[in-house]
């Protein structure tokens, strides 16, 4: 029993030591875990604070944009078209008499004046004809003179009863025949003179002549009435004034017609013209013709203006931009064309309000004037429009506006771009 008791006591003492050691180990492990958790929590908090600070540091700033109120300018409303010059007079020079071409009295492309000698056809055959007609006239005049004297003698004899009435009548008939022969001879002389005069071909008006189409020595065919084939010698076109032809669409024609009724003056017919290499109008003309019907196939109507060309610079066949005034000068709002955004079939601009938020406004646009886009409606004179930096702005977003300016280019005042 003592041994059992001793063993029991010894086992009890040994068991107590083991449990105490286990408890101490458990406490150490729990303390370490708590420390690790605290450290992890502190790290997470520090990481969150770092990330938040980095997010704050990398947040994008509001885009900087230039803003300005629309430019106001008194402008005349105009319609723009593309036109082509043509000569008021365009003549083909053809011979009215046939013969050998003996002279060419101009240089190709020269400016020739009315009455200047251009071509000479060999006149010798017509000089011979003229001499024959002249001789025939002289013979007829001599016969008429003789018949006149004989009639006077017959009348004298009849008054003294030495002659008869039949003799007087015969002499009178001879005089009438002689007068008819004179008239016929005079007609032959005029005919021969006509042919002889038309051996010399002169300029019918002042203008520019083209190249000669027949060389000296060639036989040319002529015809007075053009009843038979004739030889084309050259062409000549007038230059001052000159026509400018253009076509108006039905809509533009209606706009022009309504405004023209209001104007009733020279403004309604004034045409400003810029040549193909010019940005601004350099010539002015007067509208002098509008066709009497619209072309059904193209939906346009033909119009024409007369343009002075005293320096002979404008040339038939050349193109020009036509600006047709439709109203008196009136206040117009203008913005840079780049500030206007296309919104499907409409247009809009971005404006900035007191809260510095980009706000879109739908507008009705017109043509380009002075390098700027005309705003017909939808924009107020006090609106602050984004004119620079618009590409980086989204409608409804915050922006950082700074003052900009809009410049009107007088060199591009008359460009005719459509909206």
C-alpha cells in the first residue's frame, strides 16, 4: 500500500508540473498572437492611410480652358456661291468673201480695239469687179444724160408744133430706161464695194483675240449670209465689262427674293467677288439677270452679274466666289469655328457658368465671316464660351477657366463657307 501511495503521490506531483508548464506555454502563444494581430491591424491602417494620401495626391485637377463672351459685330447677311466668268460678247471671225489670205495684223492673244485691222484677203479680184461696176455706172450715166437732153429737145419741138407727142413719150421712156440702168449700175458698184471692203477684216469691238486658225497663203471660203460653209479665222471676246454666272439653290433663291423685297435698292443687286486665290473680295458687280424658271434636274436657278473690268484682269472661264448681300448691317454674334461642336444634325457650344461647370448649349450656326462662325440663335451675348481647350472637356464637368479673346480677321471677312 505504501508503494502504491508513494506512486500515487509521485504521479500527482509530476502531473501538476506538466499542467503548469502547459498553462505557461498557452499564455505565451496567446500573447504573441495578440501582438501579431495588433501589428497587422496597425499595418493595415497605415497602408490605408498611405493609399488614401496617394489617391488624394493623384486626383486629376480641373482642365484649364480659355473662355470669352461671343464677339459682336455689325455684319451684312450674305449668300455665298461659286461663279464662273464669261464674255459679254464672243464672236467667231469668219470671212464674208473668199480668196487668198495675204496678211495677219495681230499677235495671238493681243488686246485689239474696235476697228483694228486683223486679216487681209487678196483684194485684186474684187478691185477688178469694182472697176467693171464703176465703168458700167459711168456708161449708164452717159446714156441717161443723153436721154435727158433728147427729152428736153422733144418737149421744145412739141411746144412749137414742130414735134409730136409720140416723140416726147418715146424720149421720156428712154430717159426712164436710162435712169433704171444707172440705178442698176449703182447697185453693182455698191455690191463690188462691199466685197472689196470685206477683204479687210477688222475687230468688231475691243477685246482679246485668240490664236489665228488660218495661215497666210491659205484659201479661205466666205459667205455674206452664212448660207454656205465659211472659214473660221479666229475668235475674239470682250473683257470690259464681263459677266459672272452662278446658280442659286431653291432655298437660297427664296431667301434672296424675300430679302430683296425688303431692300428695294442697290444693296439688293450688289455682288461682292473674291477670285480663286483671294481670301477677301476685291471686285464688285451688279446682279442684272435671274432666269425665269428653276432647273428641274438640279433644283437651281441661273443668275448673272455684270462686273467692271477696266484693267482687263478678269478672264472668261475663270472661277470666283460670289457673295450676294441680302440685308443691311445688323449686330451678329461670332465665335471661333473650333468652338462649335457637331451634335448629330445639330450644333452646340460649351459655356461656363458661375459654378465653373461646362454646360452645352444648342445653337443655330451660319456662314464663316472673318474666320469666325456666325451664331444665328441659341447663344446670349453674355455667355462665356469655351474657345480653347474644348477637346479635353466633358459636358457637366468642372473646369478651370481663364480669360481668352476672339479676333475678327478682316482678310477672311468675305469667305463663303457654308454651315
